[in-house]
C-alpha cells in the first residue's frame, strides 16, 4: 500500500517443496501452532469433486484503482480506515478532506504507470494459477475456486462475500473458505484491517446462519515460507547478473518495505519483526553474498515513521560513493504504485544513477512464487487449522474492540489472548 500519497520453506527450491517429507514436517509444525476445526465442514454441493470441496480461496489485499476514475473512491475508503490511518476523533472529518485534496495528484501518478494499478490483474492471475495447481496436488479439497477481496478497491469484501453466497457457499449449505492474506508479513493495519472487514460482512450477511454458514479459516502470515524466500532470492540473483562480475558481490541489497507510523509500531505491531525475518531468510538462501540493509518507504506527513527511508538511504549511499544499489520490494507480492512509481520513477529515476541503482522484478506471475502459494495452501488445508496461533494474540497497546471480536471469531474464544 502506498502512503507516499497518503497520511498515514517447503524446500530450498519451491519445485522440490512437494516432497512427502517436507509436507509432513510442515503439517506437524502447523499442528503445534494452531487449533483444529471443532466440527467437519460440509460440502457445498452433493456432487463436489473432492470429499471436502469445493473450497473457496479468497485472496485478501489492499487493492488499487484499476482506472484513474476510481482513484477518488479508493482514497476515500483508504483514509476512512482507522486501522490503516488512525486519525482519532477527526477521522470522519480529516479523511474525506485529505482524500479530496490528494485525488488529482494521485490520478496523475496512476496515469504515468499506465492509467491504473495492475494489482487486480496480478491477484486474479496468481489465485487462478494457484487453484489449478491445488486441484492437482490436493484433490480431496477440490475444486478450488478463486476469489479476490480488496480492502479499498473493487472487488470489495462485500462484493466478494455476496459472490460466495451466489456461488452456493453458505445460505444453509455450509462450505469451506480460506482467507489467504497476500501480505506475507502480518500487520494490524493491513491483514488485520482486511480480516476485520471480512468479519464485519460475515456478521452482516451470515450472522444468524448457524451451522449452515461458511466455515472460515485463515492463512494470516507466511514471512519465511520457502516458496516466498526462493522466489525473492531467484529474482535477486537474476538482477545481480546485470552488474559486472568484479562489482557484483559489492552491490548493496536494499530491502524496501512499506513503513508504519511509530505509534503503530510502539503499540506492538508484529510487522517490523516479520519483515526482518523475511529479509534474513532471503539472505540465508543467498549465502549472505552481498552487504544488505532493510529500509522503509511511503512514509509522509509530520508523524514519526519507522526508518530509515528508502529514498534517503539511496541518496546517502550515493553520497558516500556506493552507487551499485539493488532495491528489493520485500513486502509486496506484485507490482503496484509503490514499485512502478515510487521506486522506479521517484527513487531510482531521481537518483541520477539509474544505470547502477536497479530494482528487482516483482513476484507477479513468477511460477516459483505461485507454486509456493499452492504448497502453502495445501499444507493449510490438510492441517485443518483455523489460523496461526500467533493471530489470536492482540498487540499489548491495542484498544480496538473490533479487533478483539474479529480475533475471537477467527481464532475462537479459547485461542484469543488478551481480548
């Protein structure tokens, strides 16, 4: 997600990650960290292809405007979300005011990168391709049906949920759905906000459905999953080949993730630690081949943000004579405005050294990444878990009652802590 225009291991190779030993190990680890469903999930239809299918695979993400005409509504929803941009008692006043003022500027930015965000295209492709693989490697839960639920852009969570109901899930028929966050590292402002929204619409549309309601489980974080790590590492290796051999090992790897306001960090949000875990896992896979740092992008406004900033880090290294810099968008699973505009056009384009400051390709349609998604989903489906054990714990400084109720629903009351 971009706030530059706002305030606010299955195996070492993903292709080898389907081995029985790896799957068995991951299932055992997951079982130690999660809880099982209390009751079996009924099939949606009588002629389901699998004994536990069909299964809805719902990708959760922030989303982005597909056209410049959608920018205003996108920003309006974004600034209205107190989980993402906490404005306190002034949320309902400042949110619309800021979004209206910023819309023309952001429309120009989206026009520069092709007239809209590609995140919907990539999310739908990734999910569709993942489901094809899942149908092959997890036939007992097939067919797997792809859905996308964006927080601030179409298709919104409400639209997705109504599609589920129209497709035969819920409405007294039960059925299983997996909310699969596309934020690998958990933050209350991203995955947490999306799950709060999903819980809200579940309560509104199925709150009194009883045992015939959709049975939800959640893949809520996966910062060191081997498929993710391998995809990042492979892309980094490919980008490093663009440097002369004598300079290659001296290029500095700058992992860039979306920043958070320090008041969110100090509340106890797990995001910084989980991003750091991803970075370390990738560097382990690379054999610590290059010097590296983690920096943070998209911060704006007068509040204190988690740093150092990506843009100033690039400027400072160039000033010190280090011009071979490789930017890695480590918290994003596809291209969008943060990569195509902020990193490519602002950070790299304005560095004065676009020939030596480079960006690693985003994951997008990377087959290693998509195979990793399928392996992660298969492990989750086989384990029968509801969510990670970690998800049940609120941040020490959390005061959101909606967060508490959402955690009770997804993790179950007995596995929700400090609520």
